[in-house]
C-alpha cells in the first residue's frame, strides 16, 4: 500500500510539472482500445514459466487540460496469468481493470509521441486452469503445485503501469494510437501465509491499438 501511495504522489507531481500556459484549447477524447497481453507471475521460489497470451479491450477517456499533458482513464476487460510449458499447465485470470494515468504527449502536428503512466486497479472476475496432461493435477503427480485447484487469494489487484506510443491525428479530430505498455502488480496473488511462495506478483506487457475522437474544444482564459 505504501508503494501505491507513492505512485499516486508521483503522478500528481508529473501533472504539475508540465502545466502552465495560457490560451490553451482543452481537448476531450473518447474512444475504444484493444490489444494483446503477455503475462507471467514472479514466484519465489522461482517457477520456470513462459508468457501467457491474452486479450484486452475497453473504452478510454482522455482530457488534455494543459499543453502536452492531461490524464487518461480506461475501463478494460483484461486477461492475465501464466503458463508452465514443462508440465503443460496454464492459468488465465480475467479482470476488469481501471488505469488512471498521467498522459504526456510531444508534437503539435499529425504525429504525436505519448507517455502514459500511473496506478491501475483490477477486479478479478474469473479464472481458469488448463492441464495438457490430467495426471499433473493429481497429488504426487509430476510437476504438481500446491495451488493446483485452488483459487487465487487476491481478488483486487493494484498495479503500476507505464506505456509509450505514437498517435496519428486526423483533420476531423480523431486519432489512431499504437502503444506498448508494461505493468507490475503490487500484491501477491497467493497468500504467503498459506502457500510456500513468498512472492507471487503478476507482471507483463501489453500491445494496444486505440481509436479516439475529440468531443469538444474549450479555450482556457
């Protein structure tokens, strides 16, 4: 929780740093976003994993209230999890995620480079385990894990997210955006008092494509 508060403080500081300019036309955007996620879980003791491929889609709202800076909020359906190829196991976690990020952009013409960063909260909806060999799920079987068949303990996920990308703005006020993001979860998904893993934190990458359109313009006095 301490780290989460530091993230919020840093986000507020970044917002103030890039502000201050008169007669700026406030920009409001609304749009849709979708993409792919590549996720793992950081276990300690270590588990050999590979990235689990998932989907992400949702809606985005952006307010540019100062030159080159504003904030961006999203509501997404996001899939995370991990897989262990050596034992033919994977677990997919489905979340509603809500990132609230500082948005920074460079460029005033059609092409803009963007930076989004800030905290994110996720609410777990469901999860699904898959075994390529059913015998793996049996106690005493090869590669059996103590969490097989058990739901994760953390129903709410707190993350820090950073994304960098590029946008192409059209003359009608809309834009196409391509962004790569990295995220890291703060809580353990499994209780370290119940399981032998002292760490079990989600982390991963996202590749996102968005279409946004400008709602209105307002001149600041």
